[in-house]
């Protein structure tokens, strides 16, 4: 199942509508200007000027009207085999961010997108968060949080460093956060239940459940795992965006507090910023901003020592 979205000028939109007029269907989506259903593709023209092609023939039909973005191509994934038509089903998805960043927290979000709101998510601007800029995600996230039931969890660095020192792996930390976020959303939407739960896979199923075996409530029903899950159902893409914006907001807060703009990632620029913080505030303060076991700590200490000489 593929989803392709094109932004077209008014003249092209009218041509699309005329071309698919014989396949026109009624749509309950208030944002839809026109909808048509082919044997293997649903075409929806939105009031925003976007046209969405859904189905096995999406790329074929979209190619008639413009260049199909590379982001819509089918990508190779690992994990559970998803049922036919999965992209259109009611799904609760979860994803995380911040795990590879020296500065800042780990954030995990879960988001429920029912079948009748899948198109709305696309209309609001959702796609794989890896294809969106941070600024764009910040614009999109408030609408997503308003439109869809969600939960977002932020694990601060003090707590992270404490449990990591106790022997918890990042896999265990993420599994516990995913389970908790999913549990929160399920409680909010009860008695409604999603047709499936899709977790962006960071561990094999058996390992994931081993990590959370001591939890009092473990979410197991209809749970599926897949890599690159944000491209398989819009619920995971929504969760990814919400998690990312929570991470960015916390990074902004921490930067203001530290008086230094905290860079993302774990490269040389991060080492430089960490060294500045060490010289200005000391090691304990740096620890409260970082995943302290990362190799960046040792590098920052070395840089700070050279500057003291």
C-alpha cells in the first residue's frame, strides 16, 4: 500500500477532477474537494490544493500529474507482516527520539489515528518525520495534538543517568516508555480499541517483552513491530513528530538555562559545547544535561583540560 501526495496549481487540479470524474465517489471528509475510486487507487483532491493518491497504483496515477517524490517510494522494512490495507486502518502508533543525542532527554510518543481520520492527518501535513524540518514539525505538532488522542513522555537526564548506572540499556528504557505511552492512550480512548498497535521497531519482539516483563500491565493485544514504521501508518508518523517536538522544546529550555545553545547529535560540535559547559558550570551540571555515559563526556573533559592550561 502506497501513499503519494502532490501539491498542484488550480489548473492542474481541475484537470485531475475532470480526468477522474467518471470514478467520483462521495466523501465525508470536510477537507476533501473531490474523491474518486479506481480499482487499485483512491484519489482525493483537498481544498488546500494537495492531491493524495492511496493504494497499490498510487505512484502510477500520481506520475500522470507530476514528479512522484522519492519519499513515497516503497522502502524495505523488517518486522511483522502487516495485513492488506493496513495504511487505512485504525491504528495506535508509537515512536521515540533523542536516543542518539548527547544533550537532552529521550522522548516517546504514542498517537491514535482512527480510519476515518487518516486522510485528515495527511491534510495536516504529516509524512515521515525524517523528511520534515524541525521548524515544520513545530508548526504541524499543535494541530496533531489537537486532532488525535496521544501521550508523550519525556525522560529527563537525571533519571536517565540514574537508571543507566543501574544497568538499564537504552532498549529497556525505550521499551518501558513505549509500553507506558501506549497504555495511556488506550485508557484515553476506551472503550474504543484500535485495530492494531504499531511500534517503530528498535528490538525484536521477544527482547522487547523481556525488557518489560516486570511491569504490572503489559500491552500485548494486536501489537505489531516494524522498522521504518512511520512510512507504514500515519499514526507512527504523528507519534514521531509529537515526540520530536517535545524533545526540541526541552532542548530549548535547557539551552536557556545553561546559557549555551545545546547542539543536537553527538559530533564534534557537541564536544565543544560540553567543554564550554564544563568550564562554566562544572561536571555535575553537565551531567544533568546529558546522557553522561556517552563517549562525548570523555572528549569534553579532555578539551576543557586543554583550555585550562
